[in-house]
C-alpha cells in the first residue's frame, strides 16, 4: 500500500536516493566522563538568533528544563549601527556564558549558495572570535550547533578541528541532500562514541528517534579525514536502520551522509554539531512514532558544569 501511494510522484519528487555499499559500523569506547574544572550552580547558555533562525525557543526551553539559564540574543543587522552594537553585545554575552548553542533554522534563507554563511561570518568577527576561543580554551566552555547551527560550526572549522580557522577545498563539509530537496522526517540515530560530554547521559549503542528538517545535511569528507574522525571518536552518531546498523538506504539516511554520519564533535568532544533536532521534544510530541526521543544532551551539557 505504501509503495502504491509513493509511486505516482516518485520520478518528479523522489522520496529517497540510495547509495551502494554499507557504512562502517563505528564503535568508540575510549572516552572518559569529562567535567569542567570550574563549578557553576546555574550555567548560562547563550542562544544567538539570526535572520532565519526558527528553533531558538525550543532550544531555550530544553536548556532551562535541564537546569540552565538560557539567554536568546537577537543579532540585529538592519543598519551598520545595529551590526556594530550586536557584535560587541554578543561578544560580551559570550564572555558571561558557559555554553553557546547555535539553533536551527534557515539563516539568511540559506543563500547565496549554501547554508550557515551569515552565521559563520558573524562568528569570524575578531571580537566574537576572541570571546568564543577564550570560552573554549580558558574556561572549559561548550558549544552546540543543531541543523543550521551545525552547518555554521563546520564552516567555521569548530567541528571537526576545535577552533575557528579558514577552510580548505577538501575540508569536511555539509552539502545538499542526495535527493536534491528538503528532507523532513523522523530518523533513527545511534550513539557510536562516548568521547563527548554532550552524550554523557547516553551509552554507546543507544538508539534515538529524532526529527530532521534540512536541505543541506549530507556530510562528506575525504576517506583519510573520515578515518581520522572515526579513530579519534569524533563521529558521535550515525543514521541506522531497524536493526541498528548504519545505512545507505535513503529511507534511513535521507540526506545520503557518508558513513551515515549524523553528528560529529571537536577533537576533545566539547563542541558538538548534529543535524537532527534533539530540542524538539516534549509531552505528546510524535507519540505515535516508536522509539526513544530524548537524548538528554541538554542535561548533559548543564551537568558538565555542576
């Protein structure tokens, strides 16, 4: 029945695009539970909102329910004076925060030629770059980027390299989905590494069913770079099938990511970029979809400082 329902428009609007072969079944168990050297009673989370951001309220709610103090900062860009104010104020707020979380959305309409460029340009500003690197290097800070936020993190080099740097032509990146169109569905993702403190509430092998909504979620990298990420434990989660195996079937891996990668981290695991919307959780949400929905990454991020 499902095949008959999907068939009429399949050539016009393909539902999925399969890839030949099988992804590597990654398992990394060498990580240790990490904690910040400083203890904070109520960690502060800065959530910057840019033109096109649409997930800031869900992200704020998730962090506050986890015990944090979340602060949404709207980056103004109407005039040059607005931009100047926003840059300095954002840097000030980063210096007062323990976590920076870049939420999902469609920054600047994902144009021109790709997503996350406006956000990445903002974070490359010297004031903001200095504040971010000070938070990460000197204050044991954490960063999280979901969907559009992941796209920004990878364009900045924060994942997988752990620092804001210029990208090379062959650097790992996120590109257009294999089908060529937007994907909005539920996916099963498996935790495959215990490197990151963001997954300290999960075990390697745990599978979660989480929503996605993106047009550019396909992770690609050179084979040697992919091998390095795998060996370092920086591949955090993979898209998997009903048997828990990473898959190139477009039904389970709707963007066609290499090695079925859904999330990666910085070398120390403190910066996490992921495509699936872990913040879209709550009572009675997707209750007709089987599987665990809550990864508890927000609680893990807050508990890192407690």
